[in-house]
C-alpha cells in the first residue's frame, strides 16, 4: 500500500502544480508591457546600420584585394 500512496501523492502534487501554473502562464502570455517600452524605429535603424557596416567592410576588403592583385601583376 505504501507504493500506491506514493504514486497517488505524486500524481496529486503534479496535477495541483499544473492546475496552479495554467492561470499564471496565461497571465504572463502577453508581452505588451515589455514591447511597448521599446522604440522599434531605433531598433530598425540599428539593424540597418549594422548591415551597412558589414557591407562597408566587405567593400573595403574587396578593394584591398583588387589593389594588391594590381600591384602583384605590375
């Protein structure tokens, strides 16, 4: 009987934790408070600026390679 009561006790504990967690999960499901504080235009500008920086580095590296090839072939 002891094993039976342990299984029933663990089941009841798991069920009660699940039932208590469901309303908390629904209450925490919205992120309006967090995302409302972010200015998305600034985030977009930062992402575009990082992309532009990566493109500029690529152009500089490509240009240096072209100049080095021109120097080597001359």
